[in-house]
C-alpha cells in the first residue's frame, strides 16, 4: 500500500471520527470490523490488521498528527494501531458558536473581480 499524505489522512480521520460520534449504528459496525468503514472514508488499510486503541491521556502517539505516522508505519508492518476516541471531548457535544465567531466567518467581505484604480488588489 502507498503512504497516505498528512492532509488527506487528517481530513478523512476527522470526518470519520465525527461521523462515528453521531451515528451509533455505524460506530458499532466500526468497533466490530473497522477495515471496511475506514475504506469507505478513504483510508484503505489493505491487508493490514487494525488494532483499535483508546487514546487515554495525551502522548506523542495519540495526537491526530501522530496517527498519520502510525497509519503509514502500520501499512508497512501489516498492523495498524488506530486511536479512536469513542466519545467527543468533554464539552464538545453541546458546544455553541458565539455570535462574534459567526460574524468573523460570515460573508460580507469585499470582493474585487478586476483591477481598477479604485480597487486595492
């Protein structure tokens, strides 16, 4: 199997984890047989065995970034240690976005489609 780039892995990993947190049936299937679910999310383990681990306290092996290294090393060795936090971090499940945060990401910025004397592009 070819190595997975960090950006691709982190995108797939984040999507997988958040989807599993919101879908108990999919989560149960993942816990029973993770390989096909991982493949559906763009992370093909090939013939490697997947060993699901609970992250516990934060270590150098339990960060999302280190999971990329563990994934790629596991593809080579045939055994992937995959850290899966079964529950969202405390406080994340009902987290609301503040009005000021919404305003910061909302549209309304200026857009210039061509360079003119009155445009600062």
